[in-house]
C-alpha cells in the first residue's frame, strides 16, 4: 500500500477481506464465497454513502451469482456521468479477477478492450494476484474501476468523446 493516497488506504482497510477460495464451479463453497462478496459489497456501499461518495449500484443478475450488472457514475465539473456496468465471474475466480465492462464507452479510449472491458492489466492485476483470495468484487471496484473512472472520464469529457446527458438532449432538440 506504499504510494497510495491516505483516502484509498483508509477505504481499502475498511472493506472486509474474503477467506473462501471458491469459484462458480465449487458448489457450496461458491455459495459461501458469494455471502462474503455480498458482505464486502454492502460494507463498501455503506461506507461510500456515509462519506457522501456513493458512485455505483450493482447486483447479481442470475441466481448463480456469475453475472453482475448495475450502474456506476462519475461527477466531473459538477455534472454526473452515468454508465452501465457489467461483468461475468470467471470460472477461475478468485485466481482471476473479473473483467469490468462499461459497454457505452467501448471504442472511446485506448485504455479499454473490445466490448467495453476496462484495462486493468498493468496496475490492478498484479495487486489482485498478490491478494488472492482475499480480494473480491468490492476490491475490484475500489482499486480497479474507481481509479479508472477518475483517470479516464475527465479526459473523455474534455476531448468531447462523451457528452453529459443534458448536453446530448439539448443538441438533439436544436
């Protein structure tokens, strides 16, 4: 955690670490892992809300807990930019981190793979590997998606690659 800002360190230390090393094919152990995932996500969400830093909604979109969908948003220049968020839990989870996808931004930045998967290879994947199986979905959002949004959304807005929903409505009405 050297080199991290104090806010990130504080946030990360408050998200519960997970202990069950299980993936989608592991039956009852996977169910236990999902319970730990939900506990960490609930803690992270409550912490964000209490710090007036609420920035995502996510839930499993299938009973097995292998497909997750939701919304994430980033406020820039006092405007809220909202995006669909989705990902699948890899079969090799938790050894392999989920690939977080923002489909609306597909092709708008070089720091993204086909399908809107955000690039996390250089900074996040080694951290995930070092902390397997203790890291989970909440950690991927905190250490993967949050910094990616903070780095990329201002650039995309300033370059005109994405527009605020009010700007898009106004320009289409003209």
